[in-house]
C-alpha cells in the first residue's frame, strides 16, 4: 500500500469498517493500517487469507469479525467486540454493499427488502451503535459509501440505486443530529471502481470503453483511488466538513 498522504491523527485510532476484507474494503483496511490505525472489520465471506497477507506488515494487525450485516444485533455485537479490543470506535466506514443486477420486472418484495437490508439499513444502525462511543470521546467520524449510480440514473439495479440515493439523505440527517456531539458524517460517492468482482461479472470491453469516454480522466478507477479520500474524511484534516457528498469518479458526475 503506497501512501500519498499521512494523517497523523489516525495513528492508533479505533476504526470499524463493514465489508473490509475484499475489494474496496480491503484497500480501505490496509490504508488505515498504513496510517497506524487499529482496524476491525466485518464481512460475511471468509477474509482469513486477506488477514494473513497483511498481518505483520504494519504496527497493528487487522481484526476480522465474521458477520452478516443484515443481522443487526450480531452487527452491533461485533462493534462492541471491536471496541473491547481496540478502544471506543471513533472512525466508522460503512462500505459493504451488494450491487447485483436486477430488472424491474423480475424483482420481488423479498428481493427488494434484501437489497435494502444490505445496502442501506446497516448504515443507520452502525451509526446508532457508534455514536455513544464517539460522543464519550468528544469526537468521531462516519463515512457512508453512496455511489454516483443514482446521479447517473443507472438502469438494471433500481433497488441498489435507490439505497445509494437514500444514503446521501441519511448522511445529511445524521450530520445534523450528531453534529452537536462533534461527530461528523459524510458520504463518499465512487464511480465505477474495477474490483475483481466488477471485472469478473460486468466489465465487458465495450462497457469499459464507453464508461472511460464519460470520464474526464481517461484512466479506470482502482480500489486504491478511493482510499485517500476516505482517510481524509476520517481525519481532522477535514474537521469542518460534514453532511457532504464527495465524488471520486474520474470526472463523470458533476456536483456543486
């Protein structure tokens, strides 16, 4: 992991990341570790190979807590375990998501609810669990992963797009309510990041070329490109930023 910037206040910080063992999440976990942070992460699939790969490289090894984030009581329990191991959580990153494609015609009520249970509901309840810890410490940051998909009005995954739009609204509501306790809440809105999953399932040569044409910067995004933006939002370097949506997409969507 190559660091472009050092955020000194992240050294020894207690960080909790959802979906932190693969794709963008794995890059985030390693990015925080490289800053000297103590990182706990949850993931439903086995992340022991990733943990083994990065263990011993940094001052702290990652703490992997297996969990299905749709099980809110279990998710909150892992957050308590993380706090017991690393101290009260002061940096929360809601990264986990599932962007499986689904058509309007074929989506059932169960499919819709399952989509929201992964892509939206955990963002609120992790914040609910972390907020008292952050308040007791006198500060905290929450970064919620949204997406430019709703800004683009993407077809073929209406439930996912809806959840990502809602995350931006949730971020603003949380920022307003938690701000008096010096807790900052921001949204990170990535473009098309070419993780292994994206490359295996949806990244056809034609779609890759078409998307690259939409970007101002004609270079595909990799997980590495998202890390420093999250570190910045999690650091006191952004201490007066809250309720914002930061876009990192190579110049597809325009905000402001």
